[in-house]
């Protein structure tokens, strides 16, 4: 019996040490609620940050997420409506906030059967005068809110 246990122990260890698939779980169709957060960080310092959190809601059907929000954020020409679409497929999320004219591909995407999260960095912006820079970052997070 001890010999059998000695043989099984390395096999059990090998199975548990195998790399786990990092494939994202596809989100289920249905209603989603969450937030979209716009953050400006000065010179990469998280303590010098201004942010605005906006509630959002949406309906996911067949990989297309229709999103609504209470106001139009002032992010250049990207957001032109309170309603926009997002494509959710194969672990990637692309926002289309400007009638598909400009798209925003999210990075660090995490999708589960009941949640969609990701963020994007719009890059650095210099002030009109003086020196330094600020980064505009967007965080997108929604969770399934029922059937």
C-alpha cells in the first residue's frame, strides 16, 4: 500500500502543478450594471489623481453589449452619446462610444460568466503652459444583474 501511495504522490503533484488554462470565460447574455471611471494621474503619481465615476448599465446579447450612461463624458471626440456599443468576444472587449467611428480596445480584460472588466490608457497630455504631463485612464467594470 505504501508503494502505491509513493507512486501516486508524484502523479498527483504533477497534475496539480500543471499550468491552468488562462482562457476567459464567456459572459452570459443578460442585464449588466457597473461603472466607467475616468482618471487623470499627474506625472504618474497615483496620489495626484482626479477621477470621475459614472454609473453604467447594459444588455449583453450575442457578444454585443449595448451600454447606457447618465451623461456624456468629455473625452475628446470619443464619447458623443449616452448610448454606445461594445463587442465582447474571445476574452477581448472593444468599446465603440462614437457610432463605431472611434474604438477603444480595453487591456487587462477579465471576463467571467457574470462580469466584464478592463481598462485603457489614452496616453499622456501636456498642460497648455509649463511642464509635466497627465495620463488619462479609463476603467470599465460591469457585473451581471439578473436574467
